[in-house]
């Protein structure tokens, strides 16, 4: 089946720093989404981005489907950005598969 | 409000008992999914369903069962055959292939 790899697994940054999270996938996909999981376990939709670039405030994402990767950019990090960021892809057989996530710690 | 409701939020069960987790959505979505998350880990797919009365096994279906008798409901039963059932369980739904996926708030299952 399709493999989804996220990097780095852990990232510690000072408040105000910028970060780039990466998601690689092993096959063509119908869909790609980025999520933020808060400390209570809730998954928050960040971007639906099967291709192209989108921006929402301090966050932006780019997916290059032909090269099978997506990037999530976080600028001017705040402590509330801490948590786990997941990439999820929808394979051609309609499975939605998650990467193992990037755990982000923003220090005040 | 439209959304996905999972219940119960917290559940404790004795080893050897079956337990059913509820997932209801009023988004009129066709596809529904169940995931398991262990502490510090990613989400792993248990079962998914694209239409009523049809469902497919995900990557870790052993020890679990589901039904999809109604479009809005996709209950998950954790059976006594599941060796390590203690985990956080998440239900999700989408309009169908190529659409945004939405999640419920999850159910924490502890088996003692």
C-alpha cells in the first residue's frame, strides 16, 4: 500500500521562528490534507491541498503531486502552534492514510 | 450544528468484554472511517465504508468489526480478540473520494 513519511519527527523552536514540515508519499493520490492535533486529541483541518499552494495567515502549504511531496510552512511561530502535525493522503483505492506526524514544540 | 459525534468519550472495560463505540454524522457524507491512535503515534486505519451496507478492512482490522446499516452511522465493535485494545479511537467522514475529511472528537478506551 501507499507509504506516507513525515519529517522531521520532532522539532523544537523558539517563539518567532519559522519552520518547514515535509510529507513524502510513495504513489499517486486523490487528495492530501494537513492536520494539527491539539493536546486534547482533536484533529483540526489546516489545508486540503492535493496540488498547488495555499495560504491561511501564518500557515501555508505546497503540494507537488508529480514529485510526491507536500510542505507545510509555519511563520513567526507562537506557543499555541505546539502540537502534532499530520499529513494524510487518499490513495487510489479510497483509503486515507496518515503519516506518523511531526511533533512541534514552540518555546516561549 | 453539523458534525460528527462520537460516544462515549471515555470508556473503561474489563479484559475479555466486547465494547461498541458509536459514530454518528449529520453531514450527509457517504464515506466514513475508523482510526486507532496509540500514545505518541500516528493514526492507523481500522475499517472504512464508502456506501451503506458496504465496508472494507483497513490496515489493522483484526479484532474489530463494523456495520453500516445507515448512512449517518458507523459503529465500531472492539472484540475480545483484539490483543491491545486500550487506545484513542477516531471516527471520520467525507463526502467521497477527493473531498475534505472531517473528524469527531474521539473516544478513549481503557481495558483493564
